[in-house]
C-alpha cells in the first residue's frame, strides 16, 4: 500500500464521495426507482397494485430476502421494451457517475423478464446500448453479468444460457442470485461448468443469509472468482484464511445487509473484521432503489456508524474494487493513480 495522506475525520465524508471507485454488486432491476416504475407502467399500460409512488415506498419494509424479492419482481413487471431497459440502465449509470463510480459490473436477471414473455435480446440489447452510451457521454465504463435465479431449476438456467449465446459479446460473465436459503451452489454445478467452458467469468451470491458452506460450494464447485456478499465467512476461520490467501474478493453491501436484517445495525456490521483479516472486501449498493442508498450513501453511512474505519480503510476499499473488477489491467492502474491523486488533493485542500 502506498503512503496514505492524513485526512482529518471531518473531511472523510467528502473524500468518500469524491474518490473514484468501482461498483461490482449492483442489480440493475434493483435500481428501478418508484418514480420510473410508475412512468414505465403508464408508458406500457401496466396496472400496479399500488396507488402511487408513496404507497410503493411504504411497502419497502422488508424482514428478510424473500420479502424484498416479492416486491422486486413486481416492480420489474413494467419492463417490456428495449427502451425500458435502456432507460433503467441509463438512469443508474448517470447516478453512479455522480458518485464517482468509474466502472460498474452490472447484474441483470433475464429469467425475470423471459418468464413474462420478454425476449432475451430485448433485455440485453437495451442494457448494452446504455453501457455503450454511458462510456461515451459520462466516461464511466460498464459491463454486464447475466445472473441465474437460484430458486428456479438448473434446467431453466441452461435454457436461459442457450437463449443468451447469440449475445455473448455483450456480457462478460454469469452470476447466481435470488433466494439463497435452500438453494446451495451445488444445484448449478453443470451450468456453471458450461459457462466456464465458454470463457465467461463466474461470480456467485453466497454467505448473505446462507452459511459458510455455501461459500465453500461457490468456490469449489462453481469455481467462483468473486463472492457476492460473503459476510457469513467470519464464522469459519479456515474459510477466512482461504479468502485472504487466494485474494478472492467479497462484494459487500452494507445498507442491503441492514435493510434485510442480516445485521441489526450498521454499527454491528463486520466490514472492519473482513478488512482486518486481509480480505479483498469492497462496498456496493446491491439494490439501491429499495435499500435506501447508492454507493456513496453506503460508504458514508457505514463509515459514520463504524468510527474504527479511517481514510486508510477508504483507500483500501476503493483500491480493492479496482483489483476485484474484471477490467483490463491498464484501466485498473489508471484508476489507482486517480485514487491516489484524490487522496492527496483532500489532504492538501
């Protein structure tokens, strides 16, 4: 680690907001704000079971992952045309650029849409077009990761993969999300093996609500290069050592963990313990429209709740996000230089 300039505590929130960072755990459907849900519903003639934006926001009182997913899938019902997917992704990328995100690796759930009769090319083309335009117009790079819904069968995942093959040049990897408990990674061993044969990157949600055993399964059976969430790893010392030694990143989502009752408060979050153990932990927003904050809100609120976190941890988290990304090494180095310059500016300003 290079020399980290001394940053006064009162300057830390501004630094957290200004520093360049990558976001590696963002579900694009989870960025769909209530206002856009209602706008798309009007545009597409979709009836919603909520009277207005305020009524929908009031429904965001989740007790666990499943209670969130029920509303999440209802919100996605307004996405029907390529322009809808473009508009949703464009809105997220513009918001991310405001938070000084320089690179995003975006999850999308095609099965959520193909089950409603939306063609997979409609989904992928709309999202990809938004990524291309965001690089040209906002200077933010973005890649897509196709995520399989783990509450569905492996056969369904295989069918989705086959549908997506003609568009493989428009996504860089596959992931595994949705209801974790009762759906261990081993359930998807064959489809992930096929994805690796195709040269796709592999990531997987594991250890959010599920046990450390799910993280082991994601690593040993799916051969995941990155673990999404992974906060339950702290309950397995051998797993913690492996994650640190093999530099396997965790894409941690503090406000999501709080909203879904994984931790009783941000002050109880184990992010400091993950960093102290030498893990490549990162901070991300998960489903920001539903969980009360985009990436800067996650940084600022988490650091406020955990005074043990300092500018050194901020630098490490941002640097980890570049290291953990699937971006080219030259871009990672350039972002690292920008990160250092940002810290020096805030130390001297």
